[in-house]
């Protein structure tokens, strides 16, 4: 999978979004909302994602941290 053509197929979903930033001139950083995601998914013939299906890790409350046996 080293050809540009293969990468374009693999990541074509993300070509539908405008990056908000870049890192090292070759890594694109996207901030994608649920509404944008579903717009693109509809256009690609994919099922929409429901709001409760898409839990972002930032939405979760931090729980108690478990210590490993070595740290005790």
C-alpha cells in the first residue's frame, strides 16, 4: 500500500473536510462535528451516526485511577 492511489482510496472520507491546521506540512488536523460527519456519510451512502453512538472521550467524567500492582 505504498502508492498514492491506495492512500487516496483509504482516506477519501477525510477529503470531504477542510483541515483546521497542519503539523509538519503533511499532517492535516480536522475538527469534525457530528453534523458534518453525517452530511458526508449520507453523500457516501453510509448510515448516519446517532448522537449517543458518538461519545467523545472528552465527554466522559474522569473516574478513579487504578494503581498497578507494581505501584502499590
